[in-house]
C-alpha cells in the first residue's frame, strides 16, 4: 500500500513494502527516482540488518528489511511511521529478535527519516543499518548528468574504499578528494561501483547543477560511512547513502558480531539514527 503525507511545500509518498520512499514532489517536480528496470528498480530501500554483502552469503545484499511488508503504526498529514518485527523467516537468516521502526516527518521543505531499532531478545544483538535514496539526475528535460555536481559542506581530503568485483570492500584505499568540496558527476564516475567514504568532516552533501537553482541536500550527521552510487550505463539517478556499517572487507573471515562497523545493542536497549533530505 502507498501512503501520502504533505505540507504546503512537499508532497511525499511512502509504500508499506520496505517502508520505502516512492515520491518527493515540490512545485510539480519529481525529485525521487521512480525506478526503471532498464537501470535500477529501487527507489530508497532500507539497508537492514546488513549494509552491502556478507561473505557468508547468509543474507541477500543489504539484508531483508527492503523485502518485507511493514505495518503502519501512525499516520498524520505530515508524519508516517512503519514497523517491522522479527518473525520466523527473519530468524532463519538473522538469529536475533528485534523491532525496527521507520518514520518520515515533513518539516517545511525537509523530510526527516528516523530509524529506531529495539532489542527484543534476551541477549545482545548485532546489526548494521543504512539508507539508499536515489534522486533524479538530471531533474529536467534538456539537461544531462554532466550539468550536475555534488558539493560537500566542507573541503575534504578523503580517500575512497574500492569495491571489489565480488562486491566487498577493500582496505587498499585510493586517493580521491584532495582539499576539495566538489565532485563533478558523470556516468563514468561509477565504472567501478560506488564511491565509499569513511569519517568525512562534512555532515551535509548537496546535489546541484549549472542550469538552475534546484538543489537536494542530505544531512547525514552521525553516520560514519557514506556511499555515492549510480549505474555506469548512463542511469539518470544518483544515490546518496549514509551507513552504519558496510559490506564485508574482502579479507574478513570472522563472525558477524566482530565485523567492522556493526552496531552492538544490549538487551532492552534501543538505537536511533536519522538523516534529513532538504529540497530547494
């Protein structure tokens, strides 16, 4: 099912399957990628309880959260929340009892997305969580991706963690940003998959262009890992991805609970994180 929230600036839609954003409209312009099987059918999947791939292969890439029906918890004109609880199927691949609550709140021209994970087990649980929203780039006809660029809040000197052909993360970082706050966009940028950063100084990243003043800004404060991705086949979208955790390092062979970046959540405790999308 699809659920709509709105205010005097934004019109937003979320589907209960995966509790996934499916529309972001402002001034009759659609900012969210609408999915296209010729490129990528996703729109804004939740990454839970893993981000990326596990070498064990016990779960599909990015986990099962995006492939489950969530129940609606609360709906107001400008607020939605959905919940996914552990069940027999999740316990087969993820041996922990949890409750995942995802909420969407409109605040003027922004969408605040909040994740809350509660430990319902009688033991410590371990998980990763992240976001994967895709935005239309270009936004308008007559534009091309090369008209667009990404701009960080601060100048960064930051390497990227390469993704191997098997979809894992290499510790052999490559120089990428050197005292720069800007990444020009092109399809070739993603020829080797996503750009993966760790511990950036910036807390915001914006998608801008040279043709007009339209802009998408993500505030990802608190998220230690950040991915930027698109298909390298001239796909007309860009994903901005704040993560707690990442795909297995290509040399990792330990237990899931010892994986780098995994969140440790004790019995009767909860974890909360949020990011914000602002549309200008």
